[in-house]
């Protein structure tokens, strides 16, 4: 009887260990995806603003092109985030 108990205990411990490792991988994957989405949004806004700044300097139209390209960059960033989120969702299904 004690051997049977030890065997069942080992099986239960291995199941718990495997479940914990799976949860740890999912958490890491979630954080990576969240960081990726945030980075895509910030990068698009930054690029749009820089392009607007450069064009404003060339055409001497400050601050109009900065404002326009800021909003264009924000829109592009949101579109990228939506597309990436949809791709991630399709991968999970």
C-alpha cells in the first residue's frame, strides 16, 4: 500500500509541475505580445511625428505638418496593432 501511495504522489507532482511550466510559458508569451503591440503603436506615432517635423522644417509650415503626421502616425499605429492582434488571435484558434 505505501508503494501505491508513493507512485500516485509522484504522478500528481509531475502533473502539477507540467501545469506550472505551461502557465509560465503562457505568461511570458502574453507579456511579449503586449510589448510588441505597444512598441508598434509608439514607433508609428514617433515616425509620423518625425516625418512631420522634417517636412515642416523644409516647407516652413510649422506646426501644421507635425500635427497632421502625428495623427497619421497614430492612425497607422492603431491599424498595425489591430492587424497584429487579429493575427495573434487567429494563431490561437
